[in-house]
């Protein structure tokens, strides 16, 4: 990125003023697309020992970071963006002595790929005031202690070289227990037995399946329990050898949240039964399977009788109690392969898949009516409902969802007209 690119982002005079301010600050300020420098201010060019920004554009920021921090840099700039107080590092200019800096990283939402604003504050003189080696060890330890992701470094043989405190918390091992062990101890089967082969194939073919991508897989803790984790792997060259850096985090909470959202989208929140959306999917699937196998199935429309008076007399808490009781009894008398759904206030549907004949549906309908008409005790009050059930048969009454639905609905209303609390087939 050059000044022209940056200028194209600016849309008003205020943003032009901001660009001039960036050029005038005494600290290094640069923009990185991923980890590649696309803009750097004059002070930054001077700090990196370049005659001008043109000598730096296109190079990666890790090119100017001391190799001691290579494992940390391999985890990506997103890791630095989480550190509000900055991260101390050592930078290597093109010319001149190494500079100790405090690095501040902010992620910007400007493109499809991540763009980061990086500011480096020169703290060389401060560092020189103390014993350099001791402070460097303290800085490295502090960085590893504060990084949120578990960071695990391995060599080409799969042996663990580094294991930060977050990884200790993630996997339940102390670093001393896993250093020089094969990283497969952190994986469940089948990955445990195949991991070394993954590395060998990559080194031979240079075709990555995981490196450079964000992937989800299961990890295995010291106690043997499994957990879902999100992981990114980067390759680090060290002379003729290579190391691989994995940054990972536990995504159990996110998985649970996603599962909850998915369930809410497809299930009735009161009864836990499938809602109309999931019912429509199940009916479509049943139609396809029955067409292929030439099997019969029954579609039942169930409308509760005398439900409205319960709501009117005892309130919605009593009504909700009855609906949950109805859902429970429906589950008790149907197979796991059958579908039960709540599609309205007191309306339910049942798909009886793969029945042998009309008599199977009649037997189930009779059982359901007997069960549903048994009273329910609500805070000492006996509540009773009935059920009017209309039944349509595939393929006799229809061969698509629309026609079967219409037939079952008509049969149910005929039951209501005839006195309720019974079942009826469409063809009767």
C-alpha cells in the first residue's frame, strides 16, 4: 500500500488531516495486510533503517523482528491485538543496531482479509538501563503468560518444543510433562495415530491441508476428555529445518451456543418438539424415502379438544403445563423414527413412517387418544383435554406434502363436526 492507496480510503478533509498526523508522529506507524507492510510513515522508515517507505512496502513485519520472537510472530498479529498494554519486542532495522520497542496492534475492518495498524514505541534506552538478558527472559515469559491462545510449537518430527501457560490450562499438562513428547498426545484418535504421517506428507508434497487455515478439531486433555478447539498452524523456517506453531482455543461454549441457536430455530421452545420448519423438512424427507422404497406412511393432524377453557379458567401457566404434558405423552407412545411436531397453539402433527397398513395408523391413533384424555394434575386441579385426529395415508390419499396436508386437515375437522375426541381417515 502507498500514500495513494491510503488516500483512496480517505473520504473527507478530516481523514486527510489524520493521514498528515500519522506522517508527523515520531513513532513507527504502519498498516499491514495480514503481516505484509502496505504503508509505513516516515518515522517508521527511519526506525527500520530505510531511506524511504518504498524500500519497506511489500515486506513482512516479521522480517524486522528478532528471531527470538519468531514463535510468537507465527501466531499472527491478531494475538498482539488482544494486548491493550502493548507487547515488548526487539526489532532489527535494515541498517543500525537492534531497537527495543513496545508493539501496539489494532485490527481494522477495511478489507476481506485482516488489516492491522501497528505502532512501535522505541524503548531501547529504557531497556539498556537494566540487564538486557534478564529483561528479555522476563518479557518473553510475560508475553507467553498473557497470550489468550494456547501456543504449541513442534519440530518436523512432531516433538513439542514450546508449550505456553494457556496451553497448560487448555490441555491440563505442565510444560515440563510434554516438552520433547510427540504432539499426538494432545489429540484423540484417529488423528493421534495419523499425525506424524500428516507432517511427512506435507514435507514431501508441500501441499498444506491445515497450515495457513483456521480449522476446528478435537483436542484431548491429560485426563482423557475431549473438547472442540479452533486452531491455526503456521510454518516457521529455522535455517534448514522447520518448526510448526499452533495457536488454539477451546470453542466448547461457542459450540453450545450455536447448538442452542440451531435448536431454537427448529424446535418449539415450550415443548421441545420440532416446530413447523423442521416438520416441513421431515415431511419432505419422508416423502422422498417412501417414494424410493414404495412404503406407506401416515400423516396425523391432532387438535386438542377443550383446551381453550383451560386457558380461560386457569390461565396460561395451566395451558403451558397441559401442552408440555401432551408432548410428553406423544413421545411415550411413538417410535424414535416417527416425527412429532407442534405447529400451532394446540395443534400437533405426527408422521408415522414405514407402516404396514391402515390398521397400524388406527392402532396408534387409538392409543394416543386414550393417553391424551387421561387427566393431568396441575396444582391440585385435575385438567382434562381430548384429541381430534385426522389421518391421511401416503400414497393412497396424496403423493405430495400439499395434498396430504389438506386431506389430514379435512379428516380432522370431520372428527370435530362429528363430536370430537376420536380419529378418522380421509377416505372414510
